[in-house]
């Protein structure tokens, strides 16, 4: 069982920055693969960034160069640093986890709202 709790969302102006944190409750953090997803109103959920158990990251084209996915394996925290935010980044952001790379993400947090005003 893995519990995920996101924090750090809020409202910023375009060009601003936020850091989202995902606190992961598990005894085997390093065995999981993690991802940050977002869902804007009226749109489907999309992957923003993923990190595997080896630390390899993959970013959506729309956030490359602006977002950075990092993790603290001692504190069991996965973070998403978001810079140069745009109004198009407005969405609910979710942290997710899965055991094996070929699986679908089966563990999800409750989400945190990010609102970027023009």
C-alpha cells in the first residue's frame, strides 16, 4: 500500500514559480516509479513528468526546460519544481506511483490546484 499526499499548489502570476511536493508513505520508496500528472477543466488528464526507480526523468514537451522532477529518497518526497509558469499550466496536479514500469499508475494522491493568472 502506498499513500501519496501532494502539497504546494496555489495561485501565481504568469512567469512565477511553484514547487509541488508529494509525500509518499511506504517502506519501499526506492522500488516505485513516480509521475506528476495534471488535469485542466474540460481536458483529459496528461502526464507532466515521470521518474523511474533509477532516477531517469521524462518530461512532456510543454514543460521541458521549465519543470524539474526530483526526489529525496531519504525523506520519501517527490517534488516538481515549476518555473516560468504560464496560464496554460493551470490545472489540478496529481502525484502517482506504480511498482513496475509496464504497469499503469495504480496509486494516486488527492491532487493540488495550481492556478496561473495572466
